[in-house]
């Protein structure tokens, strides 16, 4: 069950419903993982993400939603690229 007030979203990834949430910790993890400093640099980098960038962002959002096990094994999980991109977009929309 998701908490919309907290900005959580529920998406289908790797054959199950997963919770994602854009938290301060997730933002910090994204900055570190993408090697950028600040929200402006993060937004610019996300404008042209590589597959590796998408994995960093998705893993951070999964951890923010309490889905650490999938986040840690994301490279081995059966996650479609389109589903990953849509999940990231949904999490950012929910955070607004």
C-alpha cells in the first residue's frame, strides 16, 4: 500500500507491485551515483540519461520506497527499460 501524501507510487516492476518514493536520501543517492552536485545539475543530467543513469535513479527511488532488495539486485532483475523509465517519471510526478 502506498502513501500518496508521502509521494509514494506503486508500479509493476520485475513481476510484482513495487513502491517508489522520491526522498531526500534518494536525491542524495542520485547525485552521488551520477556524479553531479545540485538539483540543477541533476535535472540537466536526467534530460539525457544513459541506461546506467536510469538504473542509478530507479535504484534510489526503490530504496526511498523501502524496496532495497530489488534496488540492490536491479542489474539482475527482469525490468523492461520502458517500465523503468515510466516508473521514474511516475515517482517524480508524485513528488510535486
